[in-house]
């Protein structure tokens, strides 16, 4: 009598299915919802146009948003000591969000998308300033590409009215402002003050540096520095004028300055020193091959 082989195999497969543990679908942790609500609540007041723009540039897929957030946090995590207050808030809002939790979310609300895009974009300046993954270089290429397109199209360049930078107003001193792309240097100087140059010793050091700059500037031919500054930017001219004309009175007084103010003073001294030496020892033109 023949026995059906398929009938014998059916119990074995049934036993295997019964013995194999069933995989339970992992539910997104409760923490992700708390983090998303915290990200939304940490948003500043935004204009309706800004909200619409952020929403337009945000992905509809939670997984794609999660990839961007994790990548951004990984890129900037080693530069936290240089964050501005706004960048610190944005980093704190998204650093705990994981890709796994985002991938298992079905959807994001509009305000959650706006908040995550805002916090990610606020950390973009850090990546540009430190040229992380070539972002700083990419920005320069985009700007140069835009200029070439304008020139090719034959459009007339309209002169834009340059807005003067507002002054830095500290507790004890007013001095020329510094462009945003140079402010990282100020923050790094401020951080190093405690480690290498205590506030008490730094003041004496700055007085000595300023004295050397004044003596070097006195050796320049008459009108040479003024002629050199004509081709410089407005803020650079203001920096030199502040250092050579106003700063000697400020540093010679008994007024005490905080770390941030000393950081600005030191930046202006170093900038002026560089400009003075550029006039004293001009760079030789490159030889044509």
C-alpha cells in the first residue's frame, strides 16, 4: 500500500511553524513622540511664509527625515563648544531622535516636519563654517556659478546698498562688529582664554601686542596704510581705525573686561596686525611661467 509522501511531510512543516518564534513588530518608543513634541515646542515664533517654506522643503517620509537628522547631528557633534545659543537649542531638540524610530513612524504632522526641518537647517551654518563634507566649498561654488550665469545672460548689475554691520556693544566697551563667518574665531578665542590665557594675564599681553602694532604702524610711509585700506572691506577699515585710534585709550584705563569683550579686542588686534604687516612687507607677485 502506497503512502502519500506529501501527507507525511505536512506534520513536520506544521511542527516547524509552531516551534519558530513569531517576530513581533516593534512599535515606535514613547520617547520619540516626546522628542517630537519637544522639538515643536522649542520652535521660535515663525512667520506664515517661513512655515510654508520649511514645510515645502521637508520630506513627507519619516525615514528620509530621520536619515538627514542623524547625519546632521553626527557631523556637528564635535563642534558643540562653538555652538551659538540657537544652535544649542536645535541640537538638543534633535540629538535624541534615532533613525529606527523614525522609520517605524507612519507619518509626521505638518508642525513636526516644520520643527525638524528648522532645527536641521539652523545647524547648517556650523557645517558651512567648518566646511564639513565640503559644504563650505559647495556654497562658494554655488555663489560663483550664480555670478557666471548673471554675466552670461548680459543682465546689468545693480548696485546693492551695503548695510553697515551693527556695533558690538559689551558691558564695558563698544567696538566694530565682525561678519558672521568670522565669529567662530571669536568663540574659539573666548574658549581658550580660561585654558591658556587667564583674563588677568591676557590684558597685559594685549597691551604689549597693541604697543608693538603702534610702533610698527609708525614706521609705515605716510598715507601707505590709508591707500591700502581703500581696497579693503568696510569692516576691516573700521577694525584698523578702532585698534589704532580708540583701543589705546581703552586698554590704558583701569576698566576690567569680560571674556567676550577680550575676545573681540584680541580679534581686532590680530586683524590690524595682519593688515599693517601686509603694507610693510607686501606680497611679491607670482612669477609667470
